[in-house]
C-alpha cells in the first residue's frame, strides 16, 4: 500500500470493501413484516391515524456557552430535528434564528413547522421554540412545551402578574408539596390566538410566579362553549374544545422539566417526545470549532 | 465511486412503477415485500458499514422496515425517492444507536491494539477505520458515510438528512478533518 495516500481516503476505501454478506434479503424478517402488516390491517384505523397537529416546544438553554465534555463549548448554531408521524426533518436555523417548513400529514393536510430562536437582553439564556400547526379538520391537536435546564442556569421568563389582568383561572391543581398551579387562558388584543399562562404559588413564601406556557394560533375563547380542562396522571394538561357542530379539538400541553445536567453534553442533545411517540423533537447545539 | 445495490435501485427504479408499488403496498403485503426486497441489501450494507456488527445490523434493518411499514401512509411520493426515505430512517436509527454506544466505542478505540497503516489485513484496517469514524459525532458520521461510503452526491445527502446542501458540505469538511485527526492519533501511537 502506498503510505503517502491520504489516510482518510484509505479509511473510506477499507470501509467500502466491507460488504453485507448475509444475503440479498432476509426471509425471516420478511415473514415478520408480513405478519406485522396483517396485524396492522386488523387494528382499528382511527387508533393508528391520530394526527397530532400542534406541537410547541420551548427549550431554554443556559448561556451562549455551556459545559461540554472536555471543556466549555461556544455555541454557534442550533440543529432542530422534528419527527411527526415518522416524517423526519432536520433543520438548521438561519441567520435570524428562524426556519419554517411544511410536513404533509396522512390526512392530506399540511402542518407548518416554525422554529425560532431568541435571546434575552443579557444574552444569558437562549430559547428555541418549535411549533407545529396543522389545518386538518378532524385531527387532534397537541401542544408540547419543553423546558430544559442546561449548565449552571436555567430560568423561565417570569412575567408580571399584570398580564393576567382580572382573569379567573380556568383550572388549578396542587402538587404534593402544596405548590399551587393555576391555568389562565387570555386572548391578547393584538393577536389571533390565545396565550396560556401558568401561575405557580409557593406554599411557604406565597409568592406567585407567572410564566407563559403556550400560545395557540386560534382563540380558545372565541366559541360559545368553554374549553374543558383535564390534568392527567402523567402531568399532561388536556384542553378540549367543542365548537357546537360536533367537531372536537383537543390540545395537550405537556410541561417537561429536564433533570439537572441533562442535555448539558453537546453529544447528548435535548430530546422530547409525546407519550404516543407521534411527535419527537431533538434540539442540539453546534459548537463553534473555530473558537 | 462505487454505489451499493440499494442506491442503484433508487437511481434506476422507474418512478411510476415505484409510485404504483408504494400505493399498492399500503394495501397489499406482497407489494411491500417487493419494496423490501428491492432495498434490503442497500440498507443493510449501509448500516453494516457504519456499525460493523451483523446482529446489530439485523436488528436495525428490522427497525427500519417496521418503521417504514408503520408510516407508509405518511410517505408521499413527491420527488423524494422511497430509497432516500429509507436511508433517512436508517440514518436516524444508526445515529440513535451511535449516541448510545459512542462512549463504549471510544473506549474500545483506546484499548484496541494499534493497526499499522500499511497493514494488509483489510478487515483490521476496516475495523480501525470504522472505530475512528464512530468516535465522531453522529451528524458527521452520517454525512461521511452517506457521501463517501454509499456514494451519494451532496444533493442526495441533503435530501436524505432533510438539511441544506451547505450544511452537508460544511459537515463533510469538518468530519473529514476530525476523522483525519483520529486516524493520525492512532498512527502516532503505533
């Protein structure tokens, strides 16, 4: 072998020489697939075709730099991977920290995925928001909020209680430690949709922190029927809207708090998926290798 | 550059034939079996060259085709060849596996006996190359493997991964450089 060859090219040559020698197809796997096919055919179609049309993910990532294995990495960009019903799209944010693309749903409707990155005034944390909005008439909607803790600091934006005005909470629930959570739905005057706020009151200090949990593209309050709110055992908040014409839209809000240190390694990206696995979001930072 | 059977099938399969086959495969298992046989060796070869283990490859190939079967109704024939879609699923599965296994694989790279670059043992050289590749971040592994091992042009890699061509090019350049560093580290140790 010529030792002067580029070692990278030599490595690829060596790998290309590795052939899959176990045959042109695997009959056992083919049988399994045929059995799987028949099993799926006997499963009720509705159970398989539930399309989740709204997913909203927000992950708050600490700092423009955070600890990666072996040191502190400067983050240059974000890669966001969104998988909806098996359709995988990986996107890199543009210079404005945004990207929008569309995904076709099984029912023929189109879901629009919008990703936006923003930083606060001090640039000490960065938020990446992923929202998937569909227009399927009969499909269910699901909304996911993700909050991630990275490195040394994580802090959701605490809003003034003034944003709640005189609104009454739609629902409230209490943790085992006595922390009170109240859900407010408010339609902003300058927007078409609704803002969902969660007010959390500490049982000891009795201080209340208000955070914006989600924003919906359509108003939840515009119809004649008030939404039904239900908190599941898994922490999923389900908001059910009946438009009075027999059409029911469901939105599920999931609040996911990352464990301390989770996702702090660049090679272990923050990921989240809905319990049914239909929507998966992975957010990973790209380190600036030139720094 | 040599292309694997799966990619040749992607390139040569008549679009209309495949479109009809995919529609049939939503209803008829035998039509899905035709697609499976058409792409099995290409997908298996791609996965095998990345993971290097027959059993892991078989498991991942099964995952890919079960996922494809489950999501066939969501696959839309809009210029994205069926084979590209399968490679996308396969890349996702292998990247997930690589993330889990990477720490162990990097360790095996450290304790693995050095291989002389001029070694004539092609299997050993391939294993050394594979471990060096697996030490990179999965996003670099994927573009390098699809482009240099599977023979996909940059545009095809971009479509497979669902990202921009510029992203693929920059990952190729960085991935090559990082792979070179890994290989040269081993070379200096030997």
